[in-house]
């Protein structure tokens, strides 16, 4: 394939991804960019997937994967030095474009300095600026030539604030099929095919499992009193989470029909009749699999009080944000009680008509998000490279 008119195929593209999800987006983007620019070189910071496509990573991506205020403060000097060196090197020897993939705390500051030096900048994956701290859009406006968003409501926010934007869709919508039957998933997990199955997903981090694990198991216990034939599965994100969940189970007063499975979260969702899960990307996966769900979360009371005054959106789960209305229950903080969660889940197990309507809504949203995100993002970058701005 020939490069776009007026552009050399032999170009340098700089990228920075800060965690595994960014590495997944980055590898797809690099592959699609290589189709347009077969001799392009890629450099910056990326994980094993991006490096497998020939990207040169100057720093191990793990050095940017920092969670929590204390951890960030402990590594702040190192992170600032890494960013300072990238700025110095790329201003001295400019790439054709810089693409920051997520990691907004690191990438937006980098993008602002590079753009001020005349380097075209792209940010891939919008921060949640539409939900809270909306004034950050002023910094984004200065930092990026183009914002690539995963969701249409994000693109509308940037359009309203006159920030150049392209909605490219979500790579999970490209990968997850429209139909995900329960049978093969249950066979894969060696589950009873004729039992109604509830998937419990209290989160992938230890702190989340600590806050939600016992709550979700208490919910399972209450559901069993209404329907003793129910079965439960919990996908554990790691060996540590599996051991943590098993410990919570061992402390439970009665034996629960719960199978803890290492990994395979999407298979567990596909096997389920209904899902109880913490808010996060998993809600998008569950929606793309067309499974009814109940979303729950608990934060420390002070943190919740602060966030409640900062967040401007009515909903927190992606299915509700994408639908623009409540299509899945959100039982948060003081509403996150076993009795309320059990009632909401049992209602969805019993109400076939509501579930059918929900699946139709999820089908519609899936089609909206399925846009071949890798190619869309690469095409948007290519158009920016061809522009005179």
C-alpha cells in the first residue's frame, strides 16, 4: 500500500502507553499505521505487545503504571525525569507525530510541551473530564491537536468545547461477537448446563475485593434462600485475588455453591444468566455480551462525599452513560446492601421480557461502538499528518 500523497512512508511515530490496557490499544494502532506507512518507525514507552510490533521502548512501561497517591509521590521524581528527557530528546529530534495513549497525568503534560514546540499531538482515550473536573478541558485544548475517543458521548463533549475530536469506537466492540451463547462457556468452565448461574465480580484489585467481596457473598447467600438451585462463579484476576476470595469464602458461616476461577473473566460473563459487578470496564464487557447486570460499588465515606460534589453525571456505569438513561441498576454506597442487591438480581433472573428489551438496547449500543477502532484511529492520525495545521 502506498503512503498518502505528500507523505513519506519512512516516518517516526512517537507513542507513550502507561499500562496494559494502553498496550492493547497501542499494538492495534501500530499495526494499522504500518499498513499506511510500511517503513515507519515507532518509539517511546510501550509494553510487550507494542514492542512485539517493533516499537523501541526507552523505559519499561511498568515504571509508568503507578496507582494511588502515596505510590505516585514515591515515584514522582523518577516520572518527572522520564518526561523531561522525552521532551528534550523529541524537541531536539522531532517525530512526525506524538500519540499519548491514556495515562493522562503523564501524557497531557508531555503533549502540551511537544505541541508548543510544533510537534503534532494526539491523545487516545479521553480522561473522564466530561464527568468531573471539567475545567481540565482547557489544558487538553492546549495539549492536543486531536482527541480520539472510545465513546460517542465523549466526542460530543469535546465538540461542544471546540476541541478537535474523532470518535473511533471501542476495540472490545470489535472483538466481542454479537452473540455469546452460554453453552460453550459453561462447557469450558465445567459448569452445570441446566443451573441458573450468577457471576460475581468484586473487582481486580485487592482493595476492591476487600470492600466488595464479603458484600457480594452475602448477596449470594440471600439469593440462595429464594432459589436454592442457583450456582455462582467468581473470576479472579490473579492468584493473589483468588487466594483472597477463597479466604473470604472460608470465613463464611455456611457453605456456598461458589466456584472461583482464575482469569477467564469474559468466559465467566458469557456463562452467566446475570452478573453482579463493580463499576468499571467490566460493565462494558458485560453489556457487549448482552448480559443483564447489577452494578455496585463502595468507597470510603469521605472519598464518596468528596466525589459526589465533584461528579456532574447522573450515572457512573458505562451502559447507562451510553444509553443516556438507567438501563442497569446502580446500587452504590449506602444502597450497596445485600438485600437490595439480591432483590435486583433475582428480579432480572425472573423477568424475561425486561431482559429481552435490555438485550435489544445492548445490541444497538454494540453496533454504535463497533467501528474497527484500530483502523479508525490510524486513519484519524493519518489525516492529521496530512493537514497543514
